C-alpha cells in the first residue's frame, strides 16, 4: 500500500521530534517508511528546517500547498487554533489527502497524530492511503 504523509509542526521543531512523530504515525497506520509515496505540508512551512532536514534524510520530495487550497479539503478534525495561525483549519490532514491524490477523508489511516517532543515542540502527522 502506498501512503501520503501530511506534516505540521511548531516553528523550530527539530528533525528528531518530526522523525519520531512520523515513525509513530506509520506504526499506527501499520505501514513502513518504504510505503511513503508523497509528503506534504503548508507553504508557511516551506522554510522550516526540521521539515527540510527530515525530507532530505529520507530522500522525500516535499510538496507545499497554500492555505486556501488546504482550506477547501473536508477533514474530520478541523481546528480553529490552526486556522488562526495558518489561515486553514487543517494542515496535516488536508495535506495528506491532497498528496494522496485528493482522496476522500475516509482514506485517512491516521487522522491526526500529535506528538509533543522532549523539546516542547509539537509535530502533527496524518497518513492517507494513496489513490
């Protein structure tokens, strides 16, 4: 099975926290790193070093969606807090669904896995089955 990851995080989240969150989300989904076909986030994170380092370490090409595009995606767990900071009610779920080929919300294997790392930073990972 091929999957897409949607990634969100606090500013300055280190790669170690992001990597741990991804590993936990993949375990929850019952899939392996080798099953990851696409990885995406919001354009606001296009210069986020932790995300860029994670993608480089894993050999992933990151795709970034703007807030308006993400806001059009129907997700099971919209957040007003996320909307306040990003302009969209969902980053990880919406990005995962778009990266999976505009799959329906039912394609989410992991809706919204949130990890607060030892560094105090939050990483959010959603996993969607690719079409």
